[in-house]
């Protein structure tokens, strides 16, 4: 079955790790839809989260191959497991004075925050699940989106 | 614990010594001169100067396959490293333990397109088990310890260490014997006894079990355990190309090789068995044929050290992750002694009906005959190293391998040019063994220059070139599947298609002249053109204390059979074209 897989990795914080992981996946012809890397509470370890669309069987192989990388300590496919995920989006929308109030209201309804106001635009942020971030962006489509940056999903497994 | 001050290059020699490496195949250049200077003073280490870095990697590989130890090669930055890529990929595909050290431009110049700079760790990432770009000389002792550990444990493979010149020259006081602590590298140890029990039960209830064994039996030194299991439970054994020698082919239970050019008996047995037990083999497409019809009625078990190998291309019923040696020994304890008379007899009949055979009566000099004679004249005791092509398959058919590490061949990557340097590496490890390289007139030209290395060191490797005037395996495919459109596969001038013809040459009968070429490198060259001369030439070569190259002018249009046409299933194995 093909679906979007959320894969998290705990890796050694070594130069080149990112290239190894990405190379392994892209070298097999799979597209990494989102990718996020950051430090963890352990100074020598980093956490990577990525979303990769693909067939279950194929992703199982990819995960086994990822495990073979010497710098990869742990790999989990959280797709079918209890987990928590968040994505951050920063979006700048054209906003003349008369549109401002409307946009601020919309942001409020979606739990987004206005983080900067310019003469001709507003910049908002929203940290929420992947789907709600996507919904928020859809709601903004009738306005003019000037710039947009999404962090990609980050995820942790959720204990029972 | 050493804490005395020394340089990074000292640590390289120290790291090799710690790992027990005493032979290095290499070729110098600006970015590795500091290491070569240290080798100059390392009396306990042999430096073998190759003539092309591909040769260095294949020699290290041949040395590793013949001994089971880690092979070591040393190359310079840029072109030295890129020349090593084919040999790394060859070793990677076949799971061969190797450490390749490459020089790199000084750290501060990396990324500047400096002279002879290449992104070596980037280029080799996909063809090594792991690689390192060393930033600090203090890390070298640890990296060397890790590299040898990674190369030789789990499913073995090549590891590359790229060392910038300034790191080679930098001073360090790092301890010489650091602890290896790799959080992300935990090669399989032990096995799941439940799975082994399940497999033993399956064997005990199976009527027609079949062992299908690969390179993992060789790498895992599990031949004795495999033989014990097969004998106790009377399970017939078929091996992959990589598995040849893992089970004695002279044994009554041996069905010989399976797959695209496997024996009829082995290929049919796969379709007939009710339990297929794969040991250290990876269901390669050259083995399985059309995957959906591979052993369709059998329950499938897979013993492998590498979890990613399991369920990769074939779904298995009983997976067992573990060392072949341990798992097979445990299985042998648990299985019942069984006759399986009907199954074993049926397969013996099949073997008698479909022997791996060639026309022994013909006057013509057939390539198969030459290999058969290599087998007979050497009393089956030669260490055979092959190149890639038809001769490689005939080497699998007409020599019977009875011990592990006596058949070395590039199975996974299929690298033409592998044979001679790998043979030299094997001969370096065992100067007194009868190492015979079986090659084709195409393959041999890819690394022929390394012959001089054998001559220089007095390694008496024998090379038999089966000259069929063609890139024979390519010609066979063109004949069978491409309407005889022999583009690019004809080596002999006179037979070439019109647009590949050249003006007549002074000597286009033997172009190149392999005998002269051998002599130019200081070896002995012999040309054999008729059947009667083969045995005397081999006898002479095997008793001569010098590298001998025997060029046999063999029949041009001979094809390798049996064959499973590409995309067909093993049941559709054909014995000839008609
Ligand atoms: C480096 C490399 N290039 C191309 C091939 C494709 N190839 C496979 S077999 C073969 C022909 C080999 O010819 P030869 O060495 O003369 O052996 P023969 O098949 O005639 O025994 C070729 C070109 C290969 N395996 N390796």
C-alpha cells in the first residue's frame, strides 16, 4: 500500500550523515517530501524526521538499509504508530490596511500568530499537525501569498 | 597505551599493524607521500606497487577472498581514488572485507577544486560499507580500529579512509589502541532459537528439502557446518556462483550451481522442492529468474547475517538472522537423520540425464575442454580466479570446487578486469598454491598491465586466456536475443561488421599478440591452437616457477548452456538453442 511515511532517525552528529541518509533514499529513486534535522538532548546525537511517500514493502526495505548505515543508531517508521507530529509554517500574505483585520481574525481562528506587520503585508506563524498546517494554507489561498516556508514534519513517538 | 607524539602518517602504519595487516597494494601520488615515507621504514610490511589503482583494489580483494582477512590498498587523491571506485564497488557487491586508504588535498583546500581534488567520500558513499574523511590526526587510531572492525564483521565490505595531507603530517598523542564504540553499528550476534527450531521442524517434516547456498557460507567460514547438516538430514545442495566451494561439488548431494547458467538438475529441483533453505544467498535476479515463479510450491527459509537481505526480493516463511556457522550447527543438532531416498535418487537420475557437458569428441579446441583440463591437470587443486563472461560460467561448470576460497570471481558487479589482479592478490597470500586465472580475450585487456607485478614479486600466477575473438557473452546475447546484430562484440578484425572494420593491419591475426604482451611484461607466453597441446602446456605451466600466460585460440561461436533466458523462470531452462 502506498502512503506517506513518517520516518524518524537518531543519528550520530557526524559530518556527512545527512548526505548518507539522503543519498541512500534518493539513490533508490524515492522522493523525500520533507526533511528536518536538529540536535537532541544528547550532545553527540541528532534527530532527523522525514516524510517519504511510498509503498509499505519498499519503505520496509529502505528502513533496513538505513539501519545498515554505521552512523544511524535508531530508525522508526511512525506512520502506523502512536506518535505526535508538528510542522511549523511561516507565511507572508499581502495585506492592505482594510484586509488586515480579516486576516488577523482568520489567524486567530486557526491558532496562528501574527509575528510581523509590514506596510503591505502580514507575516504569520502556525505550529500544528501537518494536516492543519495544510488547511491553514488553503484558507489563505484567496489572499495573495507572497512568501512561505514550511519546516517539514517533526515527530516523536507517543508512549502508550 | 601510547601517548608519545607521532604524526598522522605514523598512525596509519600503526593502525595497519594493530589490525594485523602486513601487505599493502598501492600506488603513490602527491597526497599520500607522507604515508609512503612511513612505509619506506616499515620493514614488517610489504608494499606492492601496482600499475593502476583498479589493480590495487582487486589485488586487495583477491587477497581477502583467498584468506578471509581484510585486504588493504592505498591510493592517492583525485584520479587515484576515482580509479579505485570499480574495485570498491566490486568488493561491496560481494561483501568482501577491505580497507582502502586514500590521500586527500590539505584540509584548507577541500572544496576549492584544488589540484587532484575529488570528493572521494562523496563518490564512494554508495560503494562502501562506510567511509571516513579524517579531520584530525587524533582521530586516526580510532578510525583505523573502527574501519577494520566494520570491514570484517557482520556482512563484510570495503571501508574507505580519506586522509588530507595536513592530517597525515599533523602531530598527535592519541592512544594507539582506542576502544571501538559504535552506537549505530551492532552487527548481528547470536540468533533467535525459536526461528531455528521452527526451521528444524520444517526440515524434519519436509519430503523434498533443498539447500540453496551463497557467498555467506564462504564469508562465514561455514562450509563444514553446511556439509554436516546436508549429510545428517540428506538434503541436496545447490550453490550460487558466489557460493562455489562452500559445499564439495564432488559430493553425491551436490547439484552444482543454479540460476541463469545453472545446472538443469539444480534449476528443476528448485521447482520441485517443498522446502527451500537459503543460506547466505540473496535471491539475486541472476539466480531466481522470473521471481514470481521461483520455487513456487516450496516453503522458503532464509538464513542471513544481514537483516536487510531477508524479504528483499522474495517473501520468506522462516527468516533466521544470524551467522551461518552458528545457525547451521544449531540446526544440525535439531534435525533428524533421514534417508530421503526417493528425493535423492530422483535428483541423481536427473544429474545423469542432464550432466553439465560439452562435446568431448570434437577435434575443435573448445573453451570448456581447456577448463576441464585445468581441472584434471591440477588434480582439482588449483585456486581458480575468473574474469567475467562465458569463460566465467564455464569455470563454474567444468571445474569442481571442493573447498571454500578456491573460486574467486566478481559475482555481484560482474567486473571484467577483476581476474588477473585478484589472482595476483591470492598468489601473494599463498605463494605456493597453484593459482590459475581464467580469462577471456576481452576481460584480460582491462587490467593486463598488472602482470608485471606478478613477475616482479616472483608470484607464479598462471593465466589462461580463452581467446574466442569476441566479447563472447555479449555475442551470445546478440545471437540469441538481438538478431545476430554483432555490434561492438567482435574483437577479431576480419569478422567485424562493416562499419567497425579497420584497414588491414600488419598482424591482424593476433591483435593484440598476447604472447608478445606476456613476454613484454617479463612473463612466459604460450599460444595453444589445437586440442593436443592443451595438456602439455598446462603441465609445463603448473611446474614452471614463473608467471605463465597461455592463450588458447578456441572455437568462436560456442555458447554457454544451460541457460534461463532473461525474464524466464528456472523451469524454462534450455539446454541448447534448438
Ligand atoms: C567492466 C565491464 N564492462 C562491460 C561488461 C559487460 N560484459 C559482460 S561479459 C562481456 C564480454 C566478456 O568478454 P571476454 O572477457 O572475452 O569473455 P568471454 O565472454 O568471451 O568468455 C562484457 C563486455 C562487464 N561485465 N564489465
